[in-house]
C-alpha cells in the first residue's frame, strides 16, 4: 500500500518564511505564465524545481 503524499501549500510556506522581504522592502508581485500556472495548480508539473531566478526592475 502506497503512502499518500501530503501536498505542500507553497503560498503559505513562502509567506511564513517571508522570503521576499529578504530581497526588497517594496511590494512584490509574482507572475507565472498562464500555462505554467495551470500545470502547477492541476498537479501535472511533477518535477521539483531547485533554482529560482529573480529579476528586479530598479525603477
């Protein structure tokens, strides 16, 4: 019998860790490509990503 994996609530995780405050004190919006967003929410994207690239517009 396979043990069911508990799905992690990534939004809560990153809000609790306050990761973005370490980068900037300004308000930050994260935007995903709509196709990628649908894949992530539906669970079709199974690969665990290890790196994140953040581009900051200085203006």
